[in-house]
C-alpha cells in the first residue's frame, strides 16, 4: 500500500526555494517550515540526494569492503516515531551520522551501490532499502516504506527535482505550500517542482486540484493546502 504523500514546501512569491536569494532579506526568519512540518504529523519525511547531502558530516566513504552484502533491506530500528528518508540511488552521500534531528536516516538505494558503501552505512548506523536495479522506482520506494516500516503518511520535502519526480509519477496526494512575502526574481533558481532538461516535456498526470485550506500566518505568509487527483 502507498503512504499518503504530502509535498510540504516553503517558497517565495515566485515559487523559488533557495531562500538565500530572496529579497527582502529576513523574509524566511523563524522556523515556519518546521512548525508546519510538525502540524502535518508525518510518519516520515523524504528528500532527494542534493538536499540530503546538506546534512552529511563526511566527505567520502572508504572505497573497499572486506565482504559482500545481500541486496535486501537493512534496518537499525523499526520503532521510531518518524524517519528521515533520503533518495541516494548511486550511494553518493557519506553520512557520518545515524539520524537527523533524532529521526533515523533510511537511505533509498539501487542494487548497483557498492559493497563498500553498504559497509559504511552499517558502520554509521544508517538503515537502507533497495528500490530498483539501476534507477530508483519511486512507487516501489513508497510500497517498501509502508511494508517494512509501517509508514502511512509521508512528507515530501524537496528539493525541486525530487518533488517534480514524485509529481510526474502521480504519487503526490496533497500539496502544503507556505508562500512568504519575498521574491527571487532571477532565472534559473530552483523551484518547488523542477525537472531535468530531459524530463521537461513530461507532464504530471493531474486531473484536479481542490483547495483544502488557506491560512494567513504571522508576517504575511500564506499557507495553502491542495488535494490532488491523479489519473
């Protein structure tokens, strides 16, 4: 069974998400994203490799392993209140930690990841699952997270590439978007939903969006929640 997926993001008025570029400065002060995240009460949150790497504490892992490992799920624990799920298809992130903000890390890998990377994940106490041979299958990822960890409500939290991939796959059930009183105004800045140039012609299979709620927050931010209907 697929978890209920909420794409939760904070953006400027022009839909950009790199807040260091926003003007006026200070528009993203406070912990709005985290407060709304807590209100959404997810069993887990998921980010892509680029966003996930921002939390890493090592530069690289050792290049060799002294044994081979089966390509099957491996968990440090299954009883956490919430999990931090990170898409890392080719094993590029060297974690140097086991959790983010107390939430155990679960790496989503492909079967082509090296034994050396798996050994390093185990040494760091990072759980992992496999969701494809050469590329991550997002639908399979969700099924595995539900079956293995009982995740029923997942917060998809960027970056734009990961968000866009889930959207185009028809796997997003709801959008939670807080729009702050700021603008980016420049070409090429990352947005809430992004794609590679090869994927630019692929459209999301959306058939309807319904406004669930609209709330004006302190400081002039607006929190929008939309329910999505996919083909």
